[in-house]
C-alpha cells in the first residue's frame, strides 16, 4: 500500500498560517510561512507571504517588525519608479492607555510640588527633591517625569543614597513599580533596602502587570543590574502570552547561556532565529557575545565584535558567503572610523558587496544614521540600480543613477549627493527623480561657467540650498506636495549673504 504524502500548496500554507496566528500559535505560523516562501515563485506570491508575516507581527503587537515585513512585501512586488510607504500614517505604534480613574487629577499644590522636585533633580539637588517627593501624594504621570530625571542621573554615574527615604519609596513602589522600568532601576540602585524590595517582590509585581511592554522594560531593568533570576520571571510571563516575543526570547536565551544552561538556551535561541533572522537580526554577532557569557543590552552591539570582520574584509580572497557576512556586519555595526576605512576597499557595484548593502538598508535592526551614511556612499560610488531603504517612519524604493558633469566634477557631485540624500531621507513625501536633479545641476553648472563664476568648496552649502529649493518647487507644481523643511542643513547668515552676492539673479533663476 502506497504512502500518501500531504504537501499543501501555497494557498493552503497561507491559510494554515493564518489559522495558527489567530490561535496564538506563532511558531507554527512561521513554519507555514517559511514553507510558503519556498513554494512562492512569482513576485506577487512572495509579496503575499510577507504580507502574512506583517499581519502576524501586527497581531502580536510587534509594530516595528510588522512595518518591516509589509515593506518587504512592497519590495518583492516592486515595478519600478519611486515608491514610498508611510509607517506613521498607516501603521502607527500602539499607545499605552492609562486608566484615568485610578487616581484623581492632581491639585495645583501637588503639581507645583512635583515641579519643584523636577527642578531640584535637574539641578543636582537630590536631597531637597527627595524631601519634597516623599511628602507628595503619588501621581502616575508626575512621578514618571521626576523619576526619569533621577534615573538618568544614576545612569550617568551620580551617587544618590536613597536609604534615608526608603520607607516612603517602599509605599510608592507598590503603585509605581508595576508601571515603570525606570522606577525599578532607581530602586535597584538606590540602597540595599529598596533593592531587596524589588527582588523579593518580583512575583507580586509580575502578577500585577498586564502590559507586556512595561513588563519587558522592567525585565531589562533587572538584566542591567544583573538580577537575572528576576529578569527571567518577567520574560517567562511574556512568553506565556506570546511564544515568539522578540525581546523575551533574546534575553531568555542570553541568560541561559550566561548561566551555562546550553540546552535551555538553544531552545529559545533557535526560536528567535526562526522568527527574526530572516528579517536581518544579527544572530551571528549575538552568538559571539553569548560564547563569552555576555548578556548584552538588546539592540546594542559594541563595535569590537565586528572589528575582525572589517579586517578580514579588507584582506579579501575568501568565499562569497564569508565576504557577504563580513560586509553586512561591518556596514551595519562597525565604528565610524572602521567603517570609513573599510568603505574605501568596497565597491557597491560588486554584486556580493551590493547584496550586503541591500540587506543592511532594509534591516529594522540597523540605525537610521548608519543607513543615511550608506546611501551617501552609494551615491558617491556611482552605483546604478534599484535601492530599497527601511527608515524608522517610512520605507522607500528609488533608482540610483551615475551623475556626471564636464567640469569641477567633485564639487558638483557633492551637491548632487547631498541634495539626493536629503530628498531620499526626508520624513515628508517628496519623490526622488535623480535624472531631473542631475539635469538641473548640470544646467546650473553651465550657467555658472557661462557667467565666468568660479565656484569653490565654500559655495557648496549655498548651492545645495538653491538646488533643493528648485527641486521641491518643481515637485510640488500641480500636486499636493508641500514645502519640505530640512532637505539640506540650513545656511548661516554669512553663507546666505555671500551666495546672493556671488550668484546674480539671472543665474539663480533656473
């Protein structure tokens, strides 16, 4: 008798994934979507799978990953031209809703009292501020403001002894520790009594917290203070509600590796990689840190862990996969100095190197400032082709072209690069048309040449402002596009005066 093998097709896999997500079985959902991606051959099919990933992440409250997965769906379905997906307008972050009935609105005396506490804390007069704070009735929003200042001071290395105020802070702890990771951090660092309250009462606090974002923040506070047992209690509860929570999985793995529980650490780490490696999580770098028994702050990667990647990358002569991984790590996480030295050796027109650029630019784990730097580098290199970038508030897909001009190439290329970067990275909606910008700059350069105006490096900022203004003005004509501020850094009064004196109206009138 033959064996009947059940092999669901793409539509069936997507349906099974949706059912799993609705039931909160996210691991099963990811397995189905991973299989669906293997089955997907057409761009539209791959786009549909990533839209399902987005729905899954949105359903579990991970808005950053939901945004990124949705943008990847757009990239898969890309048909050319400029494209922009606004995250803020159509996929915003959820706000934490406070229960306004818990406490009455504070009266004027209470508000002024908290204001005095804030002023004392901000000026470093902690004892005076604590004296007042311990006499004030508790108010959630006001406490949040003043405790944040106190925590920042402690984080900056200020020594603040809370032992004389322990009794009053214990009373506040019952109300506030279930709402603020910063308050927990202050209590852990304040004195022995307040620290013991937080560690001994962890189970009570966890039972009272329903918002996983607050619970995660408090768990990270315990990690920072190396109270790993308390942190695990927080992250374990989070995983009971969502088995693939990004932060909880990471810390559960890291803490178990730190404690020598390799098998338990592998369980959580393999689940983390299943869910997030596909979307750019630097899992290989984290594993280097785990080997050293380090429990890192999630989202931060010390540049020392990628320094060797940059050195190997410069030496070259290895397999493409090794080069690509080293390039990804270096582009995303190397220090500024190491990055600049390495960029001189990398050619984005090399398919292996560009693949590393592409992965870095679309990753939600890479800082926006680093992505801006890489966009600038692509423009400098003369790369030609499609580029997709996932910023914090939007995703954009655009074309890069090679810019050329007959004379003073370096200067005019600098203008082209700076204005292009400003247009691409602006938070507002302004389509990037490189051919139009390049033609406008070449025309302006010719006008300057015909008028015998010698352009130099001191004019670049003024020229960038002129070209950005001209570009924005043309883009908004007969559209609903408005003026976009901050396309290029603002001019100083001296730069503006010098530019207007040097370039006559007939040259500026493009």
